[in-house]
C-alpha cells in the first residue's frame, strides 16, 4: 500500500490523539493559570489598601 497524501482514506495516522482530552487539558491548564493570576492580583490589591 502506497501512502498517498491526496487520498485521506489511505493516509496512515502515525500519532493517534484524543482531541477532546487535549482540549480539556488545555482549557484546564489555562483556567488554572488565570485563576492563579486572579488570586495573586486580589491578594496584592487587598494588601495595598
């Protein structure tokens, strides 16, 4: 079998991925990072008053 990029049915996916898991990990990581920044900003705001 020749791997022809023009025919998607013949294309061999060498690295199968779980797109939903990748999305959830990315969303969770970004949410955690922004949540941490929000907590730090809140602590700084409370301490400077």
